[in-house]
């Protein structure tokens, strides 16, 4: 079996990867009882940080699962959701592609420039996951700037609201 070093009864010890995942899932259930609760916390940076801090403080850093299970192509959202809720994980690239076709109806209702910018922003997810969606310089990336950037998002409403809805829809894809 595979073992993970973590805190056990206040001391550093080894647990099987399966026990580690069970403990991580139990801690996660206390913090976000449902997948919907988890998604809601994940799209909001401060509550996501609190959730990740709770997992780490309890001795279950999700990065360990990502490394041991060779899930480096997956966002932490998918790693955690797979362990805690049995969600079939998607790679960052697959999640970005799924967003394009599963959210086509919503996208088609947006003004053309807003849609192009939202797609360019969503495409950044495949490179760096959640962190790239929240990067302060996302509007400076060539793809997003060429699509129209912040000004194009404003055609579809408040840019912050459009970005938040985009994130919610990416994680629902």
C-alpha cells in the first residue's frame, strides 16, 4: 500500500492513502456538507482559502493526493471533489472544454464581445486552473486582451459578476 505522513493523534505518523482520503473527506464534509456547498465556497477566494486552511490544519493537505495519485493535470477543485464527493475528476483542459459546450446556451445569450472574452478567460483555466482565473494579470494575457478584455466584459454586465458566473459555470461543467 501507499502511506502518507500526517498528524495522527497529535503526532506525526503514517497512514494509508485510503485512510488519508477518508480523513480528508470527513473533514471536508464538516466544512462543506454537499458538493453544492463546496462549489459555492470554491468560487469565492476567501472562503476557498478558509476551506483549504481547514483541510491543511486537520492534517489533510489536498496537494498530497494530487501528487501521489499523479493528478498534476487536475485543478485542486477536482482532486478535492473526487475525494470528498465522488465526483469524476476532469483535467483542467477537459474542464475548460466542457465549459464551452455545456454552457453554450448561456454563452449564446451574452453580447458577442463579452462571449469572446469569457471564452478567452475560461481557456486560461486549462493552463493554471483556478489560480489563473483569479490572476490579477488575466486581462493582460494576449488572448483575453485580443478578445476585448475588461471593457468587453462590461458589455455583458458588471465584469466581476460575469467572471464569478463564469467560474461557477466552469466548476459545474
